[in-house]
C-alpha cells in the first residue's frame, strides 16, 4: 500500500514566489527570511513579510517551512531565538535546520515546532537520531543516496523523508562546500555562496565547466520515490524567479495527482500511451531552466560525467531546430513552435557554449 499522498514542496524566494507556488498547486513552501538562511541573496521576506506569509499559507490550507539552515555562531543563538519567537507565535509549521545548536534551541524553547533536518546534515542512515530530540519529525537525506538507501532510511527511521526531485544540484557532498570561502571569502555554509562551481576551469589543457552539474529532473521516475516511502517532493529554486517555481510545481502536481488517481499500473500504461505528452512537459521544464539537459541525480544510479554540464553553467534553453546562415539572412527549420516573446540564440558548431 502506498504512503499518504506525497507533499509537493515548492521554493519561494519572496512572498510573491510563495503565492505563485501555492496557486500552481504546492502543498507547502519553504522560504527564508533576512537572517540565518542558506540563500542570503534571494529576495527574502523581512520579518513582517514572513508573518504575512504564514497567515497566507494557513488561510489557503497550506504550510510554510522556514529555512534556518546555516551554521550558527554561539554568539548568534540569542538572535536566533528573537528571530523565531514571533514566527512561532504566528503558527510557523516547521524549521529546516543544519546546526545542532539550533536543533537544541528549537526543541528547548519552541515546543510543538517541527524540526526538519537539512540535507546539509548529510543523513545517510538513522544512527544519528539517537542523539536528536523527538521534535525532529523529518529528514532531508543526503542527496547522494540511492533509491534503496532512501527506502531503508525511511523504514529504519520512522520519520518523514523529504527528497529533492527537481532543480540545481551542488557539486559538493550534500552542500558541504568550502570552495567559496577559500576563493572569495563568502561561505556557502553561511548563505553566501559565490558559486565557484559554475566557473570555467582548465584541466589537462582543456577549458570546461567541469564542476557544474546538470539540474535534476525525476519526471520519468518519481513514482519509484513514492514507492520507497518518500513523504515530500522538494523542488529546488529559491534563487530563481516565481515563474520557475510555479511552472515546475504545476507540472509535478499534475503528474503526481494522475499517479494517485490511476494507480501505479494504469499510470505507467498511460505514460507509455502518451509519450508525446511527457515529451512536451520535459520541454516546458527545460524552457523554464536547465543546464545542458537534465540528470536524474544519484537516486537512480550514478551517471558520472553525464551528470555534468561542461559546456555552459547557466540556462541552456531549448533546442528548437537548425539554421542555415547565408550572407544576408538565416533560414530556420524549427522542430517546435515559436511564440511571441521567445528569444532566439544561434549557436554554431564552433561555439564554446554548445
């Protein structure tokens, strides 16, 4: 028997992003404020905005999880308490945490507030739980776990599991990167990553974006994660525009609902009979954002070099066709429709970006 219906958890870099994600079908949103979040450069809500966001979520029958997922200095713990107190009183649903000191603080001073262990805690099995309080209700496992390991963690921990299903992937082990600190004096573990992994490097005489992973997409196999017991599907993207979060949410919402309506067997039959529909959804996802296509991440195998986007670290767009360039004009034979407002970029075989 399948677990209760999986949650669609969308990112919000702002209150506008939160509203867009909820309208697109998200069950819950995770967002940060102006302090202690791992995306310091997102359009984060101020304290008043967070209070409004909590009320907005609850008025619409949704949930809001707050990212307090940076490493905290001891002298900052009192400020964390002051920061969380009004949000706790307003009914905040959960905090996403990687610092053990914050775990203890939340457990001791905010009874009833759920704690979600961030992927930066690198939970690969249930053994650390014996040192953690019972206010920890959810694990965001290390992103490097296989499907079998995820299923085992769910069975042995007895807690909710939240797994990334779409979006950017950090090249470092579950986000434990010190590269930004070393190169630019901006710590990713303090929310200020300078993204050195997206830079151009030279290796053995060749220049490439050798540290830049493709984005994850699990549209083809998310049902395997449901069978493994995953409780929440997490979409990455607090630094991206609201249109991205809403667009990705809408597509996964539609497919997840279809899966539960039809059941696994009939859903797979439907997908096989409507391959063109799935292809269109993938194009839509790639049009929203992709780095050299998609990978399925580590859950469904280890793609190795195929996981990396070596030629370009930013949005690749969507391949629409080939252009024959003459001296005076270019003739385009497009394979997918163009729409008003689309931006065309012509790339040659000699281009460093293709």
